[in-house]
């Protein structure tokens, strides 16, 4: 059996050879109906090329999220790229956010408030923030149903329950123009725990600075609530990384996700 439990961590699995020699370890998850081998990494001393060869055979039908070298080897074997991203985190115990960020300064005519609107009310700003050419859609394409995509984060089915650190940005008429949605991803930071499931704002020039205000407010509210950290993933090439760097987030991992579709790989 190529996949066996890894007793060292919850939901942990090991990828082993036919004679039981362990090659890699990962977390087994399910997202969008697809099995995911998350944080897949070779065990000490095992070449990544050997892991890629076995994964391409024994994990067909899975999504693999691991290091960049592993991802590129699998793509070369015929896997389909899904996302090239970087995980960033701010440790709120070592670097708590200032309390006055909770009511962060916003652009004129914009105020922050609780998340008390449904996905339909946020859809216009969300769609404008993520046009088809956005880096997040580079490999997989823009979701056909953006409202359902947003609803999964708001309702806690995509990542985990929504936390009170989440905030909306609203214009003078009370219409949402942006949001930061913080979810409890389960487990411990930086790859679990409090997680920014979405951060977006309408791209209108008059709203410049709204994303910064939303993130500062969420960081302060997470600190006040005693949360240990706030983490997120940003797609490679997304200029938003400059904001995360400016607000004290540190890169802790680069991940290259690929889909090992049945029958798609070259032997």
C-alpha cells in the first residue's frame, strides 16, 4: 500500500515504496471534492526526483501541494499546474499589532464594519477585484460561479469558520467595496489557525488604501482576541505581497500545487 498513516501529526500520511520504505510525508485533505496531499515533502535523505516518480504513479487523481522543485518535476511529467504561491504569517505573540489599528484610517467616504452582508452583496466588489487576468487565475482560470466561490469562504465551508477579526469596507451608502475574511483553518500557524481566506477591494482609484486599512484592522482585532498569528497565501506575481511585507508578514513557505489528473501523466 503506497499511502500509510503518519502518527507524528493529525491527518498525516506517508508515501512509501512497495517494500515499505518511506519517501515523503504530507497531510491528507479534501477541497472542492478533490483529495489533496498538502505540504508534501521528502523525508530526510530522499531525493525529490524519487518522490516525484512515485507520486506521479500512486497519487493520480490528487492535487499535490509541495515545494517548487517537486511541482516543476511533476509538471514536466505531465501534471497540470494549479497554483504557485507563498505562505506568509505574522506572529502576533512576538509582534502584536497596535490596538489603534482596530479602527484603521480609511480613504474618504469609506468606513469599516462587521461582516453582516451575504455573498451577493459583496459580489460586485469581489468580481471587480479579481478580473479574469488576475494572477490568481493564471493556471486554473476564474471560477464560473464567483458568488459560490465567495460564499464558501463566508460560510466556513471552504476553509473553516469565519472569525470576528473579519471586516467589511463600506461606502457612504453602506455598499460593500471590500472585505477581509479571516477563517479558522484548524491546526496551528503558520499553515493552519487564523487564516486570511480573502482580502479584496474594488479597484476604483478613490478606494486606494482600503486593503491596507482592512488588513491593519484585522491584525489588531486578532491581537486583541488573543489569536496567535495571522497567515495567508499569496499567488506568485501578485503585487499585494508588498502590502504584506510592509505590515510585518514573513514568508515561511513557497508552494507549487499541481493536479495529477487520471491518465494525464507521461510514463
